[in-house]
């Protein structure tokens, strides 16, 4: 599913000439604080037994007890959201300019 999200949103960067991926430090500063909070939340919740990840529905590799795709989720979804937001901003600005 994360691959489909990327397939659907990465082309926005080129099509709308966005600068999101050309500013890696700024992107990292936007993603890191939220990722740290939610990864910590996931780690605490899984260690407390509040929820778990079904091994049959995740890849086998884990880091600190979380499946790798959980970390990918906190990268892919925010990047897709930022790309979508920036693309919508470009479209709205173009419409206003008409």
C-alpha cells in the first residue's frame, strides 16, 4: 500500500515543479519530530501489550520490535501529504493568477 501511495504522489513533484524533495534538510525537520513522537508511542504501546503487529501481515524484519514498514509509514505518508499540499497550493495559485 505504501508503494501505491508513492506511485500516486511522487509524480506531483515533477509535474508541478515542486521543491519539496530538493530541500532534504527542511523535509527532515518537518518529518523527524512527528516520527519520533509516533514511533515512541508505537514502541510504548507494543511493549505494554496495548497493540501488536501481526507477523503474518508484516515483513519479518523488525527494528526495536517494530516492523520496518511501520517506520516506512511514518516517512511515506507525511511525504505524500506534503507533496499533495504543495501541489494543491500550486494549482490554487495558478487559478488565482487567471
